[in-house]
C-alpha cells in the first residue's frame, strides 16, 4: 500500500515525518515492531505474576509517592488514575497539526519495545491518527521534566473514553467517538499509564513543527534579503565565495552561495554602484543568516535523535531481564535546543527589520517611506513600526526558559527543564518571523520598482510577478493591514523542498 507508512526500527528523519504528514499517509506497525511490543508486554506480565518487589510506577505510587506499594489487583486502577489525575492542562488548545505530530511521535517511541505497552493500546493510538481523531490538549501545564505529563495525559484520555477530541471538524466527547467506531475503552495494564504519560512528545512535536516551518522561512529570509539588497542598490562583493572560504562556517557559505544564485544575471546588481560599502544588515547577511542556519542544523540533529528514542520510565530490557528506573523523560536536551533555536530565529527577524528600516529611510535615490509624494502619503512608514514591535516581542520571547527550574512533587522532581515553555514560545517566535519577513517583502518589492527600467534576475522577477498578483504596488496610501495579511498568506502558500 503506497499510502501507508510502516513503523519499523529504522531511523526516521524530520524530513520523513514532514513527508508522512504532508502526503496524508496512513500509518501501521510492521511485523517486527508488533513482535517487539508484544515480547516486552509478555515479559512484564510474567514478571508481575508473583512479584513482591517494588518496581517504580508499576506497583508503586508516582513521584514522591514512589514508596507506597500497590497491590496487584489495583495495578490497572493505578494506571487509569494516573492518566485522569494528570490531565491538568490549561490555556489555549494545542494546534491540531501539532496534536497529530504528538500522536505519531508517541506511537514511534512506544514501538521500540522497551515500554511494556499493550499492542492494542498502540493500535488504538494508530486508529486515532488514521481517522484524524485528535485529542484536545492544552498549551500550559508541563514542566518538561517527568516528560510532558499534563499534555500527554490529555492525549491519552480518549483511550479510556474520557476527555474531548476533534473529529470530522467538531469537538465531541471521546466516548461518542468510541461508540461511533464500536470501540471499547482500553483497560490499561501495569506500567501503561506511565508509558503513555512519561515522554517528550509535546516538546518534540513543537520542535519538529517549528523546524519544518523554519526550513521554509530560512529560505525566504535569504530570498527576501536578496530582493532588499537590490532595492537598496547594494553590492554583491560581500557574497564572494573567497570571503567565506577563509571563514568556512557551513551556514555562512551556503547563505552567500544561495543569495548569489538568486541574483544571477540581475541588471540591477550589475549596474555601477556609487557606494563603497553597505550597512551590516546587507553586508553581513551571510554571517548572520548563516549563523542561524548552523543552529538549525544542530537543532535538527538533536530532534532527530529524540524522535528515534525511548523517553518513558522505567525502561524494560527483556534480554537483560532488567526493569530500570531512570530519567529519559527529562527534557533538558530539548529545552536548551529550543531556547537556542528561538534565539536564532529571532535574529533572522531582527536583521530583516533593519533592512526594512534602511529601505524606508530615503537613502540611495529611494523616496522616504517608499512612496511617491511623501508627506501627503505616509507610505511604508508604519509597517516598519509593526515589524519593530514584533521584533521586540521576539527579543522578549527569546529569553531562555531552560535557565529556570521549580521544585515539584514534594522535592522528588527537584530539577525540571521547562522545555514545554521553551517549545510554545519558540513556535511563537517562528510565527512572528513569518510576519516580519512578509513586511520586508512588501518594502523590498516596492523599492525594486524605483530601480526600473532595470530588471532583477529571472527568478526574482517571476517571484515578484506572483507577489504583485496578491499585493499590488502602493501608489498612494491605503489600509496596509490587508496587504500585510496577504503577504503572509503569499509566503504560506509556497511549499519549499529545501529541508536540511
């Protein structure tokens, strides 16, 4: 079946995840994965038959209640209580695209056979994914330490017929969806609640979603910067490969190469220049954009490792006959990376706004605020204000979350990552970058018109022609809010196959 992705033990990349989601593929477990899941569950069932030794979270309480022994007849109730009691999320609903990613990543993590989950539990999660039954999850509530407990509890509630989901575009009780498909609620066995709730799939889904968006926006940052460079009558020499070969950071080299390719055969760029140097926001595009690209590469490696990992607790090692309680649920690798990622994205927005500012400043034969008859017309005066406001918000959002920690669970969980907060604000920074770039594109495309009759490269002229079909040239003042919204939608309409 071409439209089915089979989950195996093979390493999966963020690009693979993107393709599976974008192509609307169904998912299924390979025979290998089914065997691994069942083998682990059988081992645990056998282990618990006559076991009197306390094993954390399997026959004990949770968190600081780890020393409370639970009788064998209450093990199922223990797991059900765990899911219900931990569903304490609050705030805005998590976007449905990210919920779907959470489902996929939770299934992936459970598939390795170290979690003691029932096969039918994983297959029910797959049913949810394939039928687009998306649990309602809330943005706030996770400390990113014992995994994403509250969000993953909300993800798991529908297995029990509890909580709410989106189905066929409507918000409905999970119990109604189970009736619709004639499904019985899952009866959780020992360890299953922990397997479902311990994990980093909230942080991971936000990170993967952000990185997919960043790949596209990084491309647009380079393209729009190239248009701004031409609109400002800037110089091409700072993009010469000789400069970058003597400071060979990968992102820097790739940015310079890409911008040069965008500007190939441009009449505007070939036109003699009056100025010897450009401001840093133009001259240092390779260095600034490139540094962010290097962060994106690093973050991609971290998240690729994470989505191919087992992040619940305890872990069950059948071959070694060991059940080991550890800390793979701790979100520190992701929290630090998400903070770093947010800073790198914020910097792309910061330098973009500076180029916008230069373009409206009445320099290099451009009219003030990029409009004819300035004074009567304010032109592009206020979109720069808007960009500046968003850039300032990004600076505030880029303050690291991972430097904070609050003791929880009566001191048992005495260091937490705050990775969930890092994840949600990182996505806000990414969405803000899209807005900032849309405003720069409006300014850059307007500036290019004052370089006529000279032409840009064929590629840029085609791009600008498409843009003009959505956002016409501003000849006199109009309500630019609508233009900004259309510019954002224009960028969103593109699919960029440039994920690295």
